C-alpha cells in the first residue's frame, strides 16, 4: 500500500532552518508529482510547495524565497528546506502525493520567537 512518512520537524528559533523529509513507498516515486501542505489548529490545510516529476517547482507566496522543495528519486524522498523560519510557520506539515488522496501523518514544526 501507499505510505508517506514525514520526518525532520522540531523546535527551532525564529530565523533558523529545518529540513523536512518525506519517504514514499508503494508507488513509483519518480513518476509522481509531490507536494507539501501545512495546517494550523482549527484552520484548513494549505498548500506550501510542489515539485513535478520533471522537477518543476511552485510555492505559496508566504514561503517563496524562504523554502525550497526538492526530490531524490533514488531515495523515494521529497524534501522541504525551510530557512528564515518565522513564528507563523508553526504548524503541522504534511507530504502529499498529488492527484491522489494519499497524505503522510504530518510532522510538527514549532518556531519560537
């Protein structure tokens, strides 16, 4: 079955960096578009970034210039490098196989001011 497992979340000070990872199994990773989303308590899940199977990327305006999405097809992994973190980036981050209903379990990122 399809599994997406995120890791890399944690506590960081404002201005710091974290790198999230999402390892996929049960799919042919290289032919899938992948994305990162995030959700704050009581709010809708929102788009953060995507990377297509061809390597094209797109970002939400709120993270453009600070976050970078990348993929390593040999490792079945998609990454989200997050720099210049702000307290408002404190939410749960989810990996998604785009064009499907498959989500990871989420990883908490907390940015202290």
